[in-house]
């Protein structure tokens, strides 16, 4: 909330300050940067002869008639006479006695509102009314701000107005940069946008290329770049223990694998190895499409830490995925005599305690789990490397918890969601990226088919055929965002229906509400081939690896996001032979749903899908902002303002190089409470 000193200065009562806090206005700078949604023009009067339907204007006139009538409902109707014989009707469906008084016959008033075509002629509904004697015309356009109930426009205007007056709006950009980019000064830009002179039109003021907007967007992007680049600088300056080993464990694992690494995997492994040998913490993202083989690269990286005598933690976003990693690691690392543990949510309290103890006394060396691994009560003996799978699925709080386990820990993140270039340059600027850009050999191409759900019979026949061929199938239930209970019901119903449809086949069910141990049991049955069909909610989206699964049916694919569909589809095509993904949809389809299905049907490249997804939905999805509260950009748009982003990046680098005195001023202004978040 706005502090006491500022409240006194700006004459804000404590209740008002609470209201402002609801709008996220917590510092005087937040007020300065709270910009209007639109403007009203009270700078001149429109003669009644020039009133146009649909236009917003201010009109002067004398009240010649006032009446409360009942037409469907009770309402106040007032006739206003302007110059000549022109009449304007004013209509109020909600009104107070004070308004009736203000509009008594004979009063001269100014009214502001939109002209509509009414029952008796031109009218305004609920206009703003001013006493013509008291009100002089405004000199600037009147800003209309986003607000909350209980905080009216005129109060907000007064508060913001006094913030603009009282606060030192000195520039936070070096003069050389302002000149080079030909931007208005900060003070000019905000004053103009809060109170534009009447010669500016709405269209100009709403256009992002308006110089004042360009200035604000630039400042916003600059703040982001500064905080990112400073975070990077701090990381590089902080120290971590260089981890390098003799290669003994890595070589043993490589020798024992049934495949050899692809050149892309080798390259990424080399990059990670090099990072880990540095004396500052690694912060690297291993990016690769679903099925590209990130797990083995991460495991090898873990072995480097083990060779150097340190522990490794691998964090997965779901219990199912943690279980899968655990099983894979047991298979790979048991022959090497490496103690692998899984701190699973399904363990009994006592077992958990035992595992935690093994983690803290160093008996456990390779530790797998969900974000529970980074709770306060888990103490590592000597953690050297933290691996975070599907990092975009974790919220900011969880990433912070990890960071708090030790600044000096090397971090390897993994993600199947490629980061488009603009995001890589902005939100992920403090992340080095390694890309596995080709899939392992012997991957069968996946055929995607779009099938209307009325043709469900055909799909069922196809499932039967796949199973007769000795393969397995996933059947994914529709996503029901509104209600988890409903989702569960749908999954159970689908499961029952499919059991009846395929009485001769073994069908399993896995959903998010099952206990981890039950989930793991069902997954194991599917992995080992005891189940032919696995009915699942979207819990299988991430990371599950069953090479024999050759078919995936997705019901109501139109409800799912693109990256989600792509992730799901990536669960098949992992063994030899042909694989098919059937996207069932139900009519009618919205335009956006059609666009999505078309993209997923036409593209198999995760990067291209992500790029198109970004276009359709904006960057929020990528950043997981809905769950995590990462502040998105308020003014700048990464698509449209790429040139500004590029200049901001260079400018930030220059300011940091020159140790500019403006850095702190600028960050305080733009990121007063958010700095910490931006650097995770
Ligand atoms: P993702 O990148 O989606 O996490 P995984 O690491 O689960 O992919 O790998 C998918 C499958 O490919 C696994 O069964 C894995 O063992 C296998 N795999 C990984 N690398 C190779 C390779 N170089 N050659 C053949 N198979 C591989
Ligand atoms: Mg994976």
C-alpha cells in the first residue's frame, strides 16, 4: 500500500489507499504509470445542430421540462433546449432526488455523454451533468482510468493529478539515449498521456506508435532488460563449485545404453559439461521437442556432479513423471551402484523421514521428486546440481524456493516448449539455452487425423485393430477447466463406456485425483503391456514414455491448447512402426478452435507450433503467468515492439557497462515490487 508519507503528500485517506491497492497501485510511481483507458472531451461544447448519433460530446442547454414516467420501468426524463429549436432528451433509469434538483426547469447545464437515437428523438442516457454557471470548459481531454468500485473517476483523477505535480518526474534515461532514439522526455510523455491537449484525437492517443507511448514502452522494456542483465551479472559474479569428474560414471552409463547419443544430444551434453566446470552457477535450459531425449542428457549431467562428489536433485512437475524418472534412473544407475531415491508424496511418514535422512546424511546421491524436494524440511548434504524438468510448469514461488536452496547451485532446466526468440530475448534473457534439434533415429512419423465425434465408431474399430497388431492405445478425456469434479466424472464415464465397448480388452484408468501410488500402479501396468488401453485425463501430458503405444485418441481436442495437444501427441511415435493421433472434435467449432486444430494438423515441429500459439494467445501461456504471477508487460507488445526491445537491450547493456546513475532510479520506478520475480 502507499506509504504514510506519500499519503499525506497526495492527500489520500487510508480507505482510499486500500482501494488503490486493489488496483495494484502501491507506490506513487504506480499512480504515475496508471494510464487512461480512453478520454472524454470536455474542452468544447458541441452545438445541438452538430450532434451525431454514436458520438460522445458535451452539450449546453436549458431545462424546459422534467418528468418521472413509467415506461416499462420508472425513469426520469428531462428535456433540454439548446440554441435554435433543438431539443435533447436526457434519460435516467437510476436517479436521486439531488439529480432531479440539479435538473429543475430553468436550470442551465452542460451535459456529457453519447448521443443516441431515442423514442422521442436524440437522447443521452445517464449523462454527466454540470451546472453551466459553475463549470468552465476543461483545457485538456478528460482521462478515464481503469478503476474499482468505490473509487470514482474524479477522485482517481485528483490523486493521479497531484502525484504528477508532487513527484519529481526527472528523467531516468541518459540524455545521449533520449537523443539517439528521438524520444520525448519521461515527464512530457506521462503528462501528455494523463492530460492531452484537445488537438490530439482519440485515434492518435490510442495508437501505440504515438511518441509518448513509444517512450513508456521503451522504459518498460528497459526496466525488464536491466533487471535481467543485472541478474545475469550477479550470477556470473557469484561463485559456485566447479564440478568436473573423471568421466568414469558417464562412460559406464554410455557403454551400457542400448543406443548411442545423437550428435544434437552430444553437443548439448558438452555445453552443460562446460558450464558445470565453471566457478559460477550454471543456469541453462535444455530445450528439445517431446521425445528428443532430454532425460539421458540430464542424467549424464547428473553423473558429472556425482563424479565430483556432489548430490543431484531432479525435480518433476507431477508425481507420475517423478515416478517415471525414478524408474528410468534405477534401470540406468543401479548397475553403476548409485543410490537413487524418490521422495514420493505417496510414501508413509516414516519412510519419508528415512529418505530425508538419507538425503541429509549423504547416503542418497541421486534424488528424484516433485517440488516437495525444495521444501524447507529437506536438507541436502551437498547438493551440486538441480535438474528441473518441464520448468515452465513450475510457478515462480517454486522456482524461488529452489533458488533459496543455494545461489551457488548449478541449475539445469528442461523444457519441451520452445521459447520464441522475442521471449528468449526478454523474459528469459538470463538463461543459456542448449537445443536438441533433432529426434533420435527410428522415430516413426505420427499421422494426425481430425475426426468429428459423431464418427466415434470408426475410431473404436481402429483401436481394436491397433491392439490386434500388438500395440497399445491412449484414450485422453476432454479437459474440463471449470470443474475438477466434472472432469473426474467424465473420465470415469469414458472408462466405463470403453470397458463395455471392448469387453475382450484390458482397459485402465488414470486421473489426477488418484493417490500417487495408485497412479503409479496403473502406469506400471500400461508400461509392462498388461493394459491395452489407458484412459487418462491430461495428467499424461508430460513426459510419459511408453514406446509400444501407437495410438492416441483425444476427445474434444478443440478444448485444448496447442502446446498441450503437441505434448500429448508426443507420447506416441516412440517405438518403431506407424503411429496415429486421432483428434476428435465436436461441432460447432469456434474460429479460434478451428485455427488451433488446423495448426496442430498441419505441423509436427514443436517450434513452429509454439510460434503460432504465441500469435494466437499471447505470451501469458508460455510464462505460466496465470498460475505464477510473473508480471507481464503492461504497455509493450513483444510482437509489435521488437525494435524497441532490441534498443532496450543495447541500452541496458550500455547503462550497466557505464554503471549509470540512472539504473536504480529506473528500476525503482518500473519494478518497485517485482524485481525479485524477474530474476528467477
Ligand atoms: P523427452 O525429451 O521428451 O524427455 P525422453 O528423454 O523421455 O524424451 O526420451 C524419449 C525416448 O527416447 C526414451 O525412451 C529414450 O530412452 C529414447 N532415446 C533417448 N535418446 C535416444 C537416442 N539417442 N537414440 C535412441 N533412443 C533414444
Ligand atoms: Mg521428458
